């Protein structure tokens, strides 16, 4: 089960929209910064294929400016 965390930056003025977009996606948990235009995103998917599909969805969000992975763990059983 892949567990990844990211630092996510919205397009200019789109932090609330980005948070709404991310919150609507399954396997995503968000933690918006209180005083900055940044969001911490944690994903927890059941398998590699779901993770790949999630990554494609994230890259297509119009409210997203950039996404940088800060941690990754894949518990292979």
C-alpha cells in the first residue's frame, strides 16, 4: 500500500478551489497551511495501479500549480 506525502501549491488565488478539488478525490487527505498558499497532501492507496491513476488525476487539476513529493513508502507484502 503506497503512502505518499506532497507539498502542493495552487494556481494564483486558487487555494480554496485546490483544497476542494483534492478533498473530492478518494485516497487523499489534505492539510492546508493557515498563513501560506500551500497545502500538504497525503495519499494512501491500496495498490500501485490505483496510485498511478491517482497521480494522473492530480496532474490534471487546473487549480494545481506544482506538486512535490516529500515522502514515499510502499509496504510490499
